[in-house]
C-alpha cells in the first residue's frame, strides 16, 4: 500500500484514529454481557486503562484512585513529585502562568534535581493503599534510579521516552542495554514509545511485558511541527499488534501487551485503539480532565519543558467530572469525554463482541472526519 | 476497494453524502413530468419522505400535517407524547435550557414512565385524521408495548434503534426474536438502523417490509466521538440497496424498501440518498426546521438523553418555513433547506430521470466538498 | 479510475481546479512572445475571455468595453436590461437589499416580463459600438425570442442554461430541437452548460460552434446543496476537451470550441481551465469585481431568483479595479484578481508555451489546496 | 503513480511537506553524536542553512551574523541594499505601510535603479568580516551585473528566479546562456528555482554546483492563486534528488547539491526537506523572524513588488528570538520556530542517523496534517 511521493522515494499512507471508524456488524449484544478486563503478568484490571506518567494526570493520590477504579496509575518519577517535597504550590504556579512565560518558567521549575528519597516515599504511599504500583523512568535516568525504584517496591516498571529503541547508540555515555536490564530485573517491564513494526519487534525481544505504542502524538505535543516526526496512531497500533502476533510465534508463545499511548482524547479514540489491536490504553488528556487531576484543568507532558528543545505545550483541557464519572459514568455530556468505559462497553455490544481480545478483530472503515455532513449543520448552531 | 491501514488490518474506504455528487447526463427532462411517488405494502405516498420519530419533529399534529402533504409521519412512542399527558410545557422547557444543563435535565424529563393509555390516545388522534398511521418503538420496548400499539391501530409498525440486528444476544433478558415477532404481526414492519450489507440482509430475512439505513449519523448525534462507530451514509445506502437486490433474488421476489435515515440535512442529501439506491428518506433535522415542528427551532434525538451515556446533543436548527414550504416550496432561500421535493424533482429532471426507481441508477462522482473553489470566494463575502 | 462507493455502485473521482496545479517544465519563454489570441467562426479575439450573461457583469456598456479590450461580452436577454427600460434603479435596489430579503425581492423584480423591443434596443446599442455582438437566451425562451434576436443582429448566439442537453424530453411543451434550430440559423451558436463527455458530444453533433462547460458551479451558486449535483470543473473540462477531439475525428474536421464556464475566480483558475483543454473561459465573479460592472461589487446569476427553487445567492465580491486592469493589468494586488491575462501570459511563458492551443498540453499535478504548508504561516499574520 | 483527472489527461499526485512525516525506526542515537555539517565546492558549513536573498532576511550585517553561526547568508543584489545607499528608512517605511497600500508603494520603492557601486560596497562589507560571501542576481540581470559582482569578490554566485531554465527562449533579447556563463565563470554557481526532474537535470548539465528546488512556494507567495502554478515541495525535492543521482552517473561523478528553497517554515519542514533528499535548505520566513532581521517582523520577496503582476504579499511573521536562538537554540517555545538545528539534530538522533547524507534515506509516511486528532483538543483551549 505504498505510494510514490516522487521519483525514487516511496511512502506508506498512515492513518490517524480520526481517519477511521468502527462499523456495526450482523450481531448485537447486551452491554451488560461485555467484559473489559485486562491482565498483564500477574496483575488483573477491571478496565484496560493506564494513566500516563504525566504531572497533570498522576499524583500518588490519583494513582491510588485510579487503581481503586480498576485501572493502573503510573507515577512519573522524573516529575514534580520526586523533585519537590511539596509540589502542590508548584503545580498551582504552573496552572497560573501566562501563556508567553509558560515554557520558560517550566524549564526552570523542572531544573530542580530529582531526589531518590522522594521516589521511595511516593512509591511507598501508593503501595500502602493496596493498589498495583507502577512507576516510570526515562531510559536516560533508568540506570541512575532503578535500584531505588525496585527497592521501593513497584509491581510494574515502566520505561517511557518519546522513542525508546532496543539499540541506542552513543559515543558519549554507556547506553542502557535494555535486554540485559530487563533480564536481570525481577519486575515486569513496560517499555516505549515505539511506533513501527520493527522497533516494536526489537523491544519485544528484550523481554518486555508490554510495549507502549506512540511517538509524542498526544494532545499537548508539537512533535510534528518541531521534529517533523509523526506516527499516526491507527497505523502504528495495527503495525505493533502484527509485531505481537509474529513475535508470539517466534518466541514460542510469549504474549507481549500492546498499549496505545497518545492521541486518545475521547472514548471513540479508545474504541478505535482496541479495534486496531491494542490490549490496553494509556490516557493523558482524557484523565487530566478529572476534577481530582493534579493539573486542575491544565495538561502538559515532559517534553513541554525540555531545556533546549521543548516539543509540547501546556494546554487547557478543562474539567468534565470525577475520575469515576470519566471512567465509568454516568455521563451528563455527549462529547466522548465522560463514561469512557461505558462507551467502550456499548461499542463492543453494538458490534456484537464480548471481550477486548475479540474486539481487536472488529471491522473498521476509512472515513476521514472532515467528510461528515453533520459538521455543516452543527456549525449553524 | 480495500486499503491497508497497517500490517495485517485492511479497511474499506467509506463515503459520506458530502463526498459524492450526482452528475448530469446526456438527456434532460421537464420537471413536471417527474414522479416522486412511493408505495410500501398497501400504502401509497406522493413523496418518499418519512418524518423521523423524534420529539422535535413529530407530534400527533405534525404527523397529520405530513400525511396530508403526501408523506408519512412516524410518532415516537417512547417520547414526551407518551410520557406526559400535556407535553407542551416540557417541550418549552427543553427549548429554553441553557447548554450546560441541557443533557442532565433531559435525562430527568425522559425518566418519566411511558403510559400505555397515552400510546392509545395519540395513535387514535392521528388515525382520526384519516392519514396513514405509523409509530415507532425501540427493540427494548417492543415486547412490552406492541399489543397496545397494534390494538390502537397502526398501519405501519416501526422498530428503530441505533443499531438493530436480527440476532441480538443477551444473557440477562430474553431478547426480542424479530423473525417470529414480524411473522406473527399482521401489520407491516419497518426496522433499523442497519448500516451494512450483512446486517441488512439479516433484517430482510426477518420479513420486514422496509429497512432503515443509518447508525446515529444525524445532525444531533455524537456517535462518532462517543462510540468510535460511524457508518458514512453514501456507502451504507449503496450496500443495503445491494442487499435488497440480492435478497429479492434469494426470496423469489420480495422487495424490501430501503429507507435512508440520518444525515439528510439538505435537498442535495436527499437527492444523493436516492441516487445511492434509497427508496425513501427519513428526515429529522430537515423537518425540525418547520415552523410547526414541536422543537420550535431545536432538534434532539433519543440518544441525547440516554441515562448513562448520552450520545447526542440538542442542536439549534432554526426555522426556515412551514412544513408545506419545506417539502413542496416555493423557496425564498437557496441553501437546500426549503422545497426539498421540488429540488429532488428538478435534480431528476436535469439528469433525465422520471421516477424514483430509475433515479437510483444515476451516475455519481467522488468529489469531496472541501475541494470546491467557490468556498474561497464565498468566505470573502 | 473508478472507485467503489459501496457494493454495486462505482464512481469516478472528479477534480476541481483547486485540486490541481500546473507544473513548470524544462523550458521557459519570454512573456512578450506569448500569444493569447482566440478565434471562433469568423470572429477573432485578443484574449480568450467571454463575459458571462449575468446582470451583475454584462450591461450594454460593459459588453462594449470588454469588446474593446479584446474579449467578448455576452448580454443576458432574460435579465434586467430586457425587462426594464431603465434598470439602473433596480440594480441599485438589489445591491442594497438586506440579506434576509434578497431572494424574495429578486424573485419579484425578475417577475417583470421580458420586452422584445428592449432586446432589439440593447443589441443595437452594442452593435453600434462596432464590437462583436453576442447575446444569450435560455433554451426555454429561445423559440419565443430568437427571431427578435437574429433580426436585431447578433454575431454569436448563446443558448445557456444550468444544463442544456441535445435531447430534452417534455410531455408538456414541444421542446426546442437544438439540431434543427442550429441548422436553420445563420448565426453560429454557443451552447451549454454541459459537464460530461457524452452530453458535450451530443451538443457538438447539433452543429454548435462552441460548448460551455459547467453546471452552475460559479461563485454565486448553491447547486450542490440544493440539487446534490456537482461537476468539478477540472474533470469536466478535460472530459469535454476529449469529446472535442473525438468529434473532430467523427465529423471529419469540425473543431468545436470548449469554453469553461463557472468557478473561475482567479487568474490561476483561468490558467488551469486552459491547461485542462479549454479554448476560452467565460467569467462571472472575476469581472463582477470591476468598477464598471453593473453589480457594483455584488454578483448574482439567474438561478438566484428562480421563482420556486432559487439555487444561488447574491454574493459580495467587492471591487478590485477597472475592467482594463482586471484583464490586462497592471496589478497592485497579488491575489489573482487583477491582470488576469498578464498572469495567463506569464504562466504560459514560465512553462515554455507560446499559444493557447499548445498550452492545453501542459503538465498538471494533483495537489489539493489545503495541503499547503504556507497556510499555516499566513494564518499567523 | 498517475491518476486520470478526466478522459485523456493524467496527472501525478504531488505532495507538500505537510502531507508527509518522518517515522522513527529501529535504532536511536545520542543527539551529540550527530553531524549537521555541509560542504559545497571548497566551502564548509557547520549547518546546512542558506539565508534566502530577500530584503526582509539578509542585510550585510545578517549575512555576516549567519556566516559566523555556521551558515551562509545570500545577499539579494537587486534589493534595497543595492538601490539605496541608506536603506534603513525605506525598510522602516515598508514595515509601516497599511495593507491596502503595501503593494503599490513597494512597486514604487523598488523602481529605484540598482547601483553597481553599491553592489561592490555591500559585498566588500561582508567579505571584510571573513565569512563566506554569497550574492544573488536574477537571470534577467546577470549579464548586466555579473562582472561587478565577480570583481567585488564573491565565493558563491547565486542565480535565482521563480523558475530558471537552462533553455530560455526569447525573440526579444538575447537570453543568458547559462552553460557558457557558468563554464567561463571562476566562481561556483548555485541556480534555481527548478521543481521537476527534467528542469533540474538540465540545470545540472550547465555545470552548476547547486540547484535551488522550489517555485515561489514560500510563506509570502501567492503563485498558486495568480499563476495556477504550484510545485508541492516534498515531491519536488524527491524528484530533483533523483536527478542528482542520475546526473552523478551520467557525469561520471559530479555531485550537484540540492537545496530546498521555499515553504520551510518550521524545523519540522527542514527535517522533511532533508528526508526527501535535500543537501541543504534555503530559509526565508524562518529567519525573517529573528530580532536582527531587516524586516523587523515582516517578510516579503521580490515577487511582492513586481511592477505588473505582483505574486506575493508582505506578511507579518513576528519575532521569536535572535538568529542564534533560531538556529542553535535554546528554545523557550515549542512551535518549531526556534532551535531549528537542535530539532534537526534530535530528529536525526531519534531515527538513528548520524549525518545529513544518511538521513536522506530515512523512512517517511503520507499522513496529511488535517487528519490529526490532536487538533480537536487544541482548539478547545
């Protein structure tokens, strides 16, 4: 399915979630008969949702709340909670920054060093609540802090960067050897972003339990304008799901979980991610809209405060309900921001599927969003 | 005509009405020689128009008015007219709700139980006027109320849901067996929505007289954002029309009517629906713009007040003329909202066709709306 | 190059001028060496431009002015100039109408009967100035008025409707037999719109000297929304140009001129029309922007005041210069609205062509307008 | 990869930078290990950036500054610096012109004759600073001024026009014979714009050291609206890079540099230009945003003040930082306008490449910008 963009250079057409839609099929099913459970390694979850390790989304408190609601909150160990003993005032300052000063001030705020003891303390707080504990480091910081993290007691270890490859080359530092690292670690590892079949296959071969699919494609990211890099999510998830199938055969049965990470703003996007083959989704903006979220209506990622090349923005996402309402409803709005799992359940029921794994096979069509005639009528409102 | 959205997952390109256009052919015809009549079962209509069972469109009074104008008004038996003895004040309240409270208040208003005696009363009122009587229930409510409805005396029984399948699976309730139900009922049944060849074929095999084509794609729907499901109408109607042809052969001659339902905002859309193979169209927003419409310039569907997962909005559609002007003209506006049937007649004449059935064969082109150079000039106005 | 829009219905992809662009080739040429002359029948023109028979564009005075500038003004014989002895006040009233009353009042104004003596008088006025005389009737009025027109002395007779076919069928009236009519007429006839290969071939066989290509696709038209009919101009012109080539062979050498009519808002569009195979262009909005134009900054076509189904709008186009500046420059604006022929000349030179006929072979690419990165930067202005 | 736009006329699909994106691959690399050096003829540069010969971008002072930052400033010898002894007041006047008078006044300002002695003086000023000296003439003026230029002492001679062909035909003047001219000149020549394989091949055969790829596609250009000509940059660069490869073989080893020129507004665009095969980029708007730029927040090209057919606009681009920050960072904004080379370096590192030449092979996908779901969320901000 390649096209020629000019003489001698070919390119695939890649699809975003907005380019596709699920279509109903022959059968329908009662939404109450649908299961949305997901399990990775020894851990089971009622809902296939991970909260993204971003300061506007996951604090120790929301990690606990999300765990109790059946999902998994992943704490960012390079964010405000491990740089500041009392980050609340810093969070408040970030929310109140005028647009023109936001990037520069966030660069200063995040220049504060990470403290190992705060890592220990935050993880302990989550663990004490009895929920599954997950925390994230970037590949650059993994060697420095992983033993602190493991000692503090995480159930799932997340290594997350814009792009993480199994083969990082550096003439300056000794790079993290992912394969050795994962082999020696007792804790299961989820690693990414990866956006292609090949990159994901190599990550799967390191022994990772799960792969994050994405490349800075979230609501708060400007990767496309700054780096010229873009991995439309529908194609990326489909490709990595195929890598999972091929690796399953190659490895003689190791099932590596595919977790869509980025650009999942509405329940419709979550439905499409799973329809493309994801086992679970990692949500940022969608959960930053919760009344309990530390961002309090604002959302930003680590790339927003990169010291030399910020590649994201602090965006206003608003507040639409409690974490419980956002995940499990009921909804009093109809824009796909509330009752995300209710919508997933209903979408599965309407198309006749009863569990996540089956639903990965649902039929989709290519139907770009802008071609919808209803837009014309709405705009007249 | 499939494309690969990634490794191992293929998808068809699906088309909305805005993606296509009818093209003139060799011959032209006098508009006065064109027939727009349509008949289903024993019932004949001057115009191939059904008014959608939505509270903003069909009251007993507008059902009668539309019948007298040559079409068919379908009363929603799960709306305000069967929940409230005097729904006028509730209609007025809905129109006046501020945006931020609209969904929540509508959820409360529609929590009022349906009364069997009001079903009987409303149907009797329409019947007394001497027009063809049609009324709609959802599949969920059909078993509870159908005998009331039949006793009240409907000519056409409509079973309408977002998606209705011939094979609904539930571990909780005994599901409606459509095939047995229709077989035992004396009244012809129109059923839908269905959006694919396969789903429609199965509905045709239940014995339905007509199939509604659509999946919540109307002006007031947010199905795509909430459920990730979308069935672009041009492709859906073409597919179901092909199911009609194949079933006609399979059944040895049973012609099941294909009724496009949703996303038909202008006369141009109606033209395209028939060009794609529809025998008739079910209109919502287009008729909600009538001065007599109960919505009084506002429009909403049942999915706008779903208790847990609302999937639609109350939208402002304005008022553009009387039902008579909207259907049969004359028009004093040029935006495709008035004189719908005059426009259909002229479009058929301009392309040389003389009846609806023939016009289903007219040539169309793929020509997305946004590619139109006139937009540039208009925006300068 | 057909696609399947659903099971059993195929459609061609059709292209608008905005979907394509001319590309430079190996050679360049001095703009002063380029010829833009055009001739049809015995008549020669410096520039391949006809002014559209619309009241906002052509009055007897502007027909004369355009003739003197090297083009051909076509007077609408069913407009204000043949309905009113002194149309100036009516023109002024139309310009000043508030939007909401415009269509209705224009319907009334154009209800005034056409006067044969005014036809005679207007044509005489143009003839007296010594320029080539052209005037237009619709097919519906041709039989009633053609002898008046011919007696008044036109050089070129234009029969122009939204769609004109060689085979009009009517049970009500005796339809105009175009072939007999043209055969018996001494004056060469230009006829259209036609938008397809087949329709144009049939018009060519009637003996027409030229065919207008289009279907109400101009700046002031809402044909697509009202009728669902749309003929994207690039594809239409390419198709009709192919009909010209095939008919040239079939007829043993009769060259029928292809005149693009509609949607030609900028000099870039004119360039593309000729690149697609047009011999000349008929301009509406582009000339309505002249300070001498009767519309005085407003533009509308006959379909804007149709008594029952108006299919156009009175649009504000503004004023950008004199007719001379618009056609031959110099320009003091850079948006393609001024120095139309200078731009055509430069475009031909830049791509190495020296006359209109040759330039019909220039290479084009498909490159939709919205995909242009410069839009991003401009919008920041 | 051609499509049929109608019967008998085929066209290639051409791609803009916004239509494509780079995708990450298997390997990643440390950004500090990446080299962005570029050399042409005997001249070496730390960064593959030429500043476009436009009055809003390059003055003698900014040419020097850009040279010191590792790039190459190209002075326009037909701009204000060679028409006016003290152009500062004229620059200030242009910046302050109201929109409606801008084109006309710029036409007057640029009617001032070019002075040979100012050419000599400006070049001497740059040379005195010790940076590589480059200056540009149009093909029309090259014969008149080249000896002045060569005597003044340029290192690289740039011949730049909207389209420059190796085969210019004129019945009026003797055209510049590029091949002879370049053969006899001691100084290496960079020439363009060219936008196709064929045009570029012919330019390469003249002996040019580099070819500028583009056709007036920059931020300040309206070529598409005025001339109907458009060469989407991704396809143009890919095509010309293929011409470079074929000519390398044909010539037995002469490597002609491909320099993307136009439409490079962000660091993402620069990344894509190189991914398509460019050796270097010529920047206009991107550098006009510098605090030192002579345009002081405004940007325009030579085509904006063409005497008869202006084909560009003076656009407001704003100011985002110093030349140093724009080229080498650090950035305190995340929109791709600052730290252009830092972004290029990171993009190369993220996809595993270590130099410009290798990076030309990076994988790209077709993924139109508007299909991005994040837009929906952003617009809610």
